[in-house]
């Protein structure tokens, strides 16, 4: 696929996700920048990993909710630029690394794939961890907290995180 067609396709997808309220305006702009940076470095094929991440994240979000208190969950609805860059920013930088330092492209490619795998695993663990019967433990305070609190982990969610990490092997 040519560079121009790829860039246009990324724009169309980002705009569509904005219209469908999966991304805010800032999120759509950030996703476009991340997508173009990916095309520049690792090529359009790199967008497939983002598709797996974003598509599976949407599907996970549609799963039946457990008894999670929605007031506690601080990440729901359309994703903004902060969330897009938190999940795709490192991959975009790794892709640009491939472009600027082609001699060391393997480093950038490993970073690219690894960062998307980490974002996917984190998202799946968060979404599937809500089905755990045990209260999760906050990673900093080590106290039991309600399900859905950012920074909390459960054995159920951790197991799912490991399974997703295997998906990218």
C-alpha cells in the first residue's frame, strides 16, 4: 500500500472512530499522529497491531460488567489524547526510531511490538479483572481497593495479562 493511501486511510479510520464516539477530538488527532508515525517507520503493516489492540479493547469494553462501581472506574467512554498517547506513544516513538536509525531497526521493531503488547495486556487485564471475585490490591499502597481502581491488580486480571502477552509471541 502506498504511503499516501495509508495516511489517508489512517485519517478516515480516526475520523470514523471520532464520529462513533470511540475517540474524542484530541484522541482522534493523537491517533492520527501515532498512525502516521507508524507508517513512516515500520510501515502500514504496523497498523495491524494497533487494530488488534483497539479492536480487542472495544470488544472487552462491551463485555458484561461485573459488580464494578462505575463511579470508581476513571477510564470509560471515548479515549482522549492522553489515553491514546499512553497506549500508542511509545510505539510511535519506536517506529520513528526505525526510520531515523535503520541500522538499529531491530531495536525499534522490538520496542514497537513490545509496547503495543504491553498496552493490550494491560487493557485486557483491566477489563477482565473486573470479573474477579476477589478485591484487587493497589500496587503502591498494597491495600485492597474496589474493582476498577486504576493501579489495582487481581490474580484473575494478572493471569489474563500473561495470556495476552503470549498472543504477541
